[in-house]
C-alpha cells in the first residue's frame, strides 16, 4: 500500500512551496516523502523531484512543435493527455515500494480538474497502482478576502472535490502575507 496527496490549486497558490515544506518536515522527522512533479510547465521549485513529468514531455515541446502549434493552455492539456497515454512510464518511474508516501505536485490549470477528465483519469490510474490518495486544494488567501472572490474560490474547490472524487482538504495559503484588516475580513 502506498499513500499520496494530490496537491492542486490555481497557479501561484503555493503548491510547489507546500510540497517542499512537507518534504523538509518529513526529513526532519526522519521520514521519506517522494515528490512527483506533474506540471510540464514548471520552471522552478525548491525540491528535488523523485519523478519529473518534464523528463517525458515539457510544455515547450508541445508549444514549439510545428505541427501542433499549441498555446500555453492547449499545450498543457496536450502534455497531461500525453502523460495519460504513457502511464506505463509513470508507473515505471514510481517503482514498486511499499509504505511509500508521495506528494503529486500538479499543474495549476483549473480546467484539468473541473472541465476535463484528465486528472481524474490519472487519479484512477494511480489508485489502480495501489495508491490511497487524498486531495489537497490550495487557495491563496489574498484572493479570498473579498466576498465574491471567496465564493468563487470555494466553488472552484468544491468543483474539483466533486470531479476528482477522493477525500479532500482545502488549505488557505500565504496567510502570513495578509495584513490585520484582511485577516479580520477573511475571518468574518
């Protein structure tokens, strides 16, 4: 049995920072947490991934291909669909360990979770590989201060939770960056 968190959320919400902090915390506790980068557009993260989807396909590959000619959004969808068609690559990269704990650092394009089956199919494939998974949906707290944005953020999280169909936790990130007035507004 292997365990995993599917770390999701909009671009800039702190997914890679969360993965890095969780990995460092595990190391301090003398435990091993493997981080898997599933974002083919990732440019920088503060952890050394155990598996990196960019070794299979990179967003630039899809965007620079003369036949495909995708933009950033279409290219990202293409890359995730390419990963789905090549799940044997991911299975081989993950190995066959028991009692392993993984963090899957996912892309920030919300359509992959709400309008398409791409991420749901990846979750199903991972569960077939004996992963017990939970979703961690991150939302930047600075975007949740205004009422309309709060409703929008919670609806996005709810939509992802319903579509992915795994146990789910929502996390407000970057609370330390809010001023006292914004923290009070968010609390209300």
